[in-house]
């Protein structure tokens, strides 16, 4: 049973993971609307901000995809598929560039944008073990 307090806590945590400021920066960088897979029956519409929240939860907590909390209301498979698609499309690098451009993270600064980019690259297996310290490649 979901209580009003749980919904409030969920909303508060979701807003801390994907702040309005981060959402304004990220929304235009995301891929075109995600199309459902051809498995028949279609897919229910899903809030892209909640998908981003689920991905940020995994990136910032180190949680395995399969352990994604149900309160995020995004399936682990959906979150992982979108993460993979966004990674392949270069969303994380573009997010960092936009954050630098808007003065939210300076070049070479190990701020929140750099942390997200590094976590995304680590999760995607794009960073060799020897290079796992310091800001994301190309940000200094």
C-alpha cells in the first residue's frame, strides 16, 4: 500500500535526482521520442523525466539495474534500454558541454555534470580501468 507520505518522499527524492534545472538542460538532449519495441501489444506511455530519474538513480547510487526500486515506476529493462540508447547517442557528453556552456560546471571542474558523464561512461564500459580517476575524457 502506497501512502501519501511515501508518494511525497518519492517525489522529493526524484526532484533531487533530476532537478528542474537538470531536466531543462537534459530534455532537449534526449533522443526523439522513444518508440516501443515490436513485440506486439504496444507499450504504455512513460514519463521521460521518471526514466531519467531511474537512470540517474543507478548512475549515482551504483545500484544494479535489476535492483531498481519499484517506487521509481520504471522497469529495470526500460531504464537500461534508454540508458543504452542515450549513451550511444552521446547524450552524456552533450549534457556536460551544455552544463559548461551555461556555467553550471567549468571545464575540468569535477562537478555534478562531470560525475554523471563519468558514471555513465563507467556503466557503459567506455572507460578503461587505468583511466577511471579524474574528470571525463576531453573535459579538461
